[in-house]
C-alpha cells in the first residue's frame, strides 16, 4: 500500500459504511459523506499544509464533477457523487482518479452481470450504443430531446466505489 494509514483507514471505513447503507437502503447518507469531505480537507491542510489542502480539494472537485452528468441523467444518486468526492478528497491526486476509473469499471462489470442475469443484456447493450451515438452526434454537448430506453436495472453503486477505492489503495506508486 502506497498510502499513509491516516488516509487508507478513513477511505476503507467510509467506503464500507457507504456500501452497507447503499445495499440496505439504496441511499448514502449525508451524515457520512459531508463530514468525510470536511475532515479530509482539514486533515490534509493540517498534516500537509496549503499544498495538501489544494491537492485534496482538487481531487475532490475532479472526481465529483466527473460523476455529475450521471447524476443529472438520473443514472446514479447524489449520494454516489458525494461519496466519490469524499473519497477523492481523502486520496488526493492522482489516486482519486484511479479510484474513480476503477469504480466505473467495477460498476460496468456489475451492470453487465445484472443485465445478463435478468436476460436484458442485448437491450442494455443497444441502449449503451444509442447513448454513445447520441453523445457523438451532439459533439459532447448536453441537450437534445431524444430519449434512450434503459433496462431500469439499478444496483448499489457504492459497492463499485468500495472496489474502486480498494484498488486505488493497492495501486502501485
């Protein structure tokens, strides 16, 4: 592990508590994510100075903003975005981005497995292709009135974030 214990321990605890809450209630509580963000920023400032605070805030903003389109399109909840932002604040750069990418990969794998188990994999792949085509046609700009049929399958994304956080903690330096 290439992360100090004062970073790794909160990341594991926060991700595990969020996953447990998400599995049970399909919600990630603000009383977990918001203090996690504040304590991460404060800890990095106290232990690493202004540069630590800047690194923590930058990581939080980058990974949090990266998930905003998913929240706006209602593919995920706001708790997922806040959880990733909180863990990003703890991990700092570049591990926050590693955590985000690993979380998205884990989420994609979960989606494929669930779609296959529920026999809607072909429809899910067609929907993903349609979304990609729309995004390319719009040149990455939001908007448009077209809708894409989805499978309606939901799963607790905090489980994927837990996997992504664990992978980031083990990521080679």
